C-alpha cells in the first residue's frame, strides 16, 4: 500500500510540475550560419546563406539576406552581394584555376564562419574520339593526365535531352495523340575496366543523391567518381559507351561530355551521406555526422574545374537505318 501511495504521489508531482520547454529549447539551441556553394573554375562564385534550425522549426528554411560575405585571394578582397532567397554572388571575380580562396561570413549576432577553397587546375584532356557501332552504341575515348604533386579527385558524366512521354490522348477512329516533353538528364553509361570507385548522383538531373561503391570495374552508372590513387602522375585513357537508341531526341540531337577535377570536399560529403541512416536498426547509437568544411558553422562549399565537349549525334539520329531500328527493336 505504501508503494502504491508513493507511485501515485510521484505521478501527481510530475503532472503538477509540467512545463512547456519549447521556448527554453529555442534559447538554449546554439544557432549557427550554414553555407553552401559550388565554386567552378573560370566562373562567377555563388553562395547560399542560411541559419541552422531547431526541432521546433522543422520544415523551415531560414534564409539570411543581410550577411556580410568576403571572398579573399592573396591581397584581393571581393564583397558578395545578395541577389535573393539567401543567394550571394559577385560579378567582380571569376575563380582562377590553381588559386586558393578564403570565404568569410558574418550575420546578425551569429558566430562568424569561414571556409577555404583550392580551385583545381583545369583538366588536361586530349585525344577525344568517338565512334558508333552497328548496334548503335557510341564508344567515347579520351586521355587525361594527372598531376603528381597533388591529391586529385575526378568525376565524369554524359548529359543530354531525352524525350519523355507525358500524356497520351485517345480519340475516335483509333487516333492517338501523344504529348511529349524534353527532359535534360544525366545519361546512363557503360564502362569497361574502369578506375571508377563510386557511382551515383547529386540530385541534380538525377533522381537520387548519394553514392554506391563500385566493385565490378566493368559496370555502368550515371556520374562516376574516382581518385588518383591508381594513376598518380600518369596519363590514363578513359573509355565509355552509351546506347543511342535509349537517348533519341531528334529536336536536340546532342550529347555533352563533362569531365571534372574536384577537391576532396564533395566526395567526402557524399560518402558521409551514404553512411547516414535516419532509421537505424539500433536507434540508441551515435548518429553519423554529415561532412562539413565550414569552420564555426555548417554546410558545404566545394571547388571544381571542368572540361566539356558537345557531341553532335544528328548524323545517326537522322539515319533511316537508325529510325527503322528505333521503331522496330529486335
């Protein structure tokens, strides 16, 4: 009886001491600046600035439109201007390959944040060739040379406009009308004996952001990533193929090859994202922390340089034999 009385007393005490801690949680939560941006060699920088949120602010994005952003390289300092929705840019600077930049940001009463970026040298790509076989696979080959005195990371992909069926309308007398839309996407490619270590996407032009480790070197993917650990200081011939029948678009008959030289930050972030599991089997554990290179805050800024080449595929898309094969697949 005494035990029952004690439990009842404890319950009453807890109920009587009930307190709304939401506001206390807001005050105790140390909010910080979050930066995100992609710095491309020979292009104008763009940075997005926001602040972190607490659990009581879920489904909210808090842009910061009054931040002070300074981009420095040597003795040069550039002020970045707000252009809307938390985005900042400057027309006074283009990212020079091989240079180091530091980014500093202050806003309101939040702690200042900073990041350092090394813009990679432009990729040394030579000897690009492409051929099409009788099954309408396009084989693309090119060489690139890795620098021996630096730790380098690479990515490459093929992109183009694909025609997707949007709506099918049925009319009388068996007449069918199909609305189509052109969709820019990253195309699926096949590789043979590749040095690619990871495949995946960025959530841009792909439906999935994340990486998967490649164990079979004769495989395929959309965006392929690798480091220079197997080719440090050497030249390498990269070979891929793509099925033109799967990517036909007569109105925009082009395929663009993009080969990037990246810093380590993007790959480190994607690898951490791949390890992150919001619904673990064992919930009482230390969660995976997403990679960030923002000193004093959160987010990710990374740098890259790239080589682009547009392949005109109208020669094959306009070939009557190609059209016949497209309409009557084997």
